[in-house]
C-alpha cells in the first residue's frame, strides 16, 4: 500500500477514535430514548461488512483498473472525514459519538 492511502486511512481511523473518546454521552443524557437506533446502526454495519467481504472473496474482480478510481475513493473518504468534522463543530455541545438525546449543556 502506498503512502497516500495509508495516510488517509490512518487519519480517518484516528479521527474516529478521537471523536469516540472525547464526545461520548454523559450520565445526565437521555440514552434510553433513541429507540434502539444504535443497535440498528451496528447491525447494519456488521451485515454490510460481512456481505461485502463475502462477495469480494467469492467474486474477485476489479471494478476499475484506473488509478483515478482509487484516488476518487480516497478523496471521498477524506471529504467524509472533513464533512463529519464540520458537523461535529456545528452541533457543538449537542453532538455525541453514541446515539443519545443530549440535554441542554
């Protein structure tokens, strides 16, 4: 793996860890009122990852041999990280890494 994809993946992974550690909900937040949406999110992630890995192993083919497709994917990852950072900043004290209803700060 070249340095550019590795750097972008590392940046994305580090940002997720940082958000998770710094932006968790507090005890006074209303964590039971999310109607189990966090469980639904995790189920969707697990099912999606399992299906994508299974399909990739069973049907190995390249979508594109162009290097531009790789860089487009990396750009989308980087844009997603930046977009999430803007959303976290705009929500400020009302953002939590886990799904919960946050009371007034």
